[in-house]
C-alpha cells in the first residue's frame, strides 16, 4: 500500500469540500489527511488530500476527482518534486523542573513554545510528517494532554506547471 498526496485547485463554491469528501466515502476510499484554504484569488481554494491504497485505488481516486465539476486542476505531490508541510500543536504536562529539557528538544526541531502555564506547555512545530512523528517520539517521557495536527499541505516545485485561471 502506498500513500499519495494530491493538490487540487477547486472553485470556491459552497459544499465543494463536502462533495469531495463524499466521493471518498461513497467509493469506500480512506482519507489520511485533508486540508484546504482559499488561494490568493478568493474564487479558488487549494485542497491537499493524502490517501492510501494500491496503484489501482490511487489511480481511481484521481480519475473520480477529475470528474467533479468544481475541480479545476489536480497535481500529484511527488517527493523531491514538491514541498509538503504539516503543523502540529502539542500540549504536554511540564513542571518547572522539566521545561528546560522540553525547550532544548523543541529548539533542535525549530519549534516554538507558544504557551506556558504552571503545569503545561504548548509547542508548535512545522515540518514533514516524518519530522513531526520523530518529535512526538522524543516527547514520550511526558504526558501529552492534547494534540492537534493540520494535515499535510503542499505545492509542486517551480513554475512550469502553474495553472493560471482568468
């Protein structure tokens, strides 16, 4: 089984995310990650979907997405040919005596401490999924109180395949 990230440029119409996620549920496909946001032009939204499956399933997903009326462009986000990132926020239990160690590990991973209370810390980290997973592994000695991940978002490298719409 393989994971594939797809970048979709879609018309920013009401219900577009529902129609796209509905396609996955109707066909029995699983979504590993789904993130969306308006582009520089508010008429369009960029959606990044990560799905898993064999080659036939991934090909079918791409074909079914291409049939949707709101979908204007689909790009495969291939490693080396694209840049993909994810944001994670982790709230851990950390007492005064533990904070410096957490800050050191966070700094190594180029993360930020965004909140501190008398018994907890919230850490923000941006990077590849692998980097974030390794950071979480290093926090295994701490109680993770809450964790939120945005899902992967990405763009292809260079300007050769940029789609310009009127």
